[in-house]
């Protein structure tokens, strides 16, 4: 099955990196969740997420439960 490298920003109200990581671990490998520095005044936070997965849709559906997805990059993973 084809693997994809996903790279995107998740804008969330209450960042809980541990909960988001736990929710995504079963859907891929090489998961990295990094909090980005704030770029404006507000109560939201941006998290940069990297993951290699066979099913990008389930990763995006899971993340959409936590906040708004933006700046999406999807590439075929090289083997």
C-alpha cells in the first residue's frame, strides 16, 4: 500500500500535544507534533504535524476534531 508524508498546521484552542499524539499514533509512523511560536494575539495555538501514513483522510478527520487544519502538504513517501 502507498505511504504518504503529511505535513500541516493544526490551529487549536487548547493545545494538548499528548492527546493529539495519542490520537494519531495508530495511523502512521514518524509522528512529530511541534508547537509553533504565536504569531498573533489570541487564544489559539498552531501545531505543526508531520506523519507518514497509508490513509491521509483518517489523519485529517481525527485532527479536525481538535481544530482547524491549514497549510497542508501531502507527498508520496519514497521507499
